[in-house]
C-alpha cells in the first residue's frame, strides 16, 4: 500500500478476522517481537483494527489502494502483450522490477523517518524528566524547612493548648466563685486554639506527604541502608525512644489514633510521635501523658 503499512500483514490476519482473532494475533506478535519500533507499529495496527469505525475507514483505503495497484499491474500486462519484439519485452521487465521495488523502498524510508521521530521524542522526554528531577531535588530542601517550621509552630500551639486546658480545669472547679465572663473568654480562646491546631496539622500533613513523594523519587534504596546503621529498641521493651521502629512503637503503644498521609506523624490522644523521613525511625515526640517513652 502506497504510504501505508499493511496492518493485516503485520498481525498475520485477514480482513475478515473477528475482534477476538485480532486481539489474539496482537498478543502473539507482541510476545514474539523484541524490536521497540516494531512493537509501536503492532500497537498502532491493533488500535486501528480493534476499533470498528477506524477499521472500516482503513479497509476502504486498503481496498482503494489495492484496486489502484491491480489496475497499474493490469496496464503493465497489456503493454507487455501488445509488444512484438524481444528487446522491448526486456525493457518492460526492467520497468516492472523498478515498479515492484518502489513500494518496499518507500516503506523502509517511512519506517526510518518514524524511528528518527521516536528517538527525538524519547530524547526530549529524558531531558524533561532530568530537569523535573533537578527541580524536585531543590524543592525537597525547601519543603523540609517548611515542615520543620510547621512542627515547631505546632509544638508551641500544643503548649498553649495545655496551659489553657489547665486554666479551664481550675475555673471549672471554682464555678461557684469564678467570674463567668472570664471563664467564657478562656473557653473561646481555647476553642480557637484547637481550631488553629487542627488547621496547622492538616497543612503539615499535606507538606509532609508531598515532601515524602519527592524523597521517594530521589532515594529509592536509602531507607534500608540507613536503617541498618541505626540502633533499634527491642520489641519486648515496655517503652520506646529515639531510633525505635514503627513496628516497635505500635507493639508498645498500640494502633495510633491518627496517621498523616505521609505516614511519619502518629497521634495518640493529644500527644504525637514523629519519624525521620529517610530512615522511618523515631526522631522526636510531644508527650502530653499518653506516651510510654524513655
């Protein structure tokens, strides 16, 4: 076919093949073909022939060009039968061979152009991925600083939270002698602070999750290597400490009340435990009475 690849020939099927036969032929060809370029052509052939509308358009084009080629071959035969001398017969045979070689050569040229285009696209993809990875690495440091600052802010809010909670407990025990307006003011301040803590925790979870995704792209195998160099706490211990694993913490504390999306911030009541993003080991906590730490 002029300017087209015979998809039926490529998949070793006939135009009357069913969708199941086309799919089976596609799987067979993909499993026995190792050339990336040929795999692309096989996938293209399957996309066209497995779609009823596109197959109908392709068949029309296929039949049109096939009929055109038959007409051209018929004209060559007519010219050959009406020629009387042997020298002219020899000339006709040469012309016929040139005609037969034209389409295979044209197909080779088309395949070569397609291969060049695919290589250029693949090269551009590699360059873009590299640039994206460089940007990701730079953003990772910035996000780590933001998360550290958010953690400090959250610790400060939790400290204020505990102070207010203590004041409210005192006021509740002295309701009979305490100015109700003072109690109401502290209660409002306490509720507002709780809302700020919740909002800050949500924001910190999003930053931690995004930062974890960036780190996973840059350091696929570093977690296991670093973890082997850090001391761990025995799972039979009644308390945990810095360097404990998540499994050891869970064995001592049980299932946490909440875990961030990134998995490195565990809540127990109003206390929390933080884990290192690289090693997955305990690197800090805020204990408000719920944690068993040493």
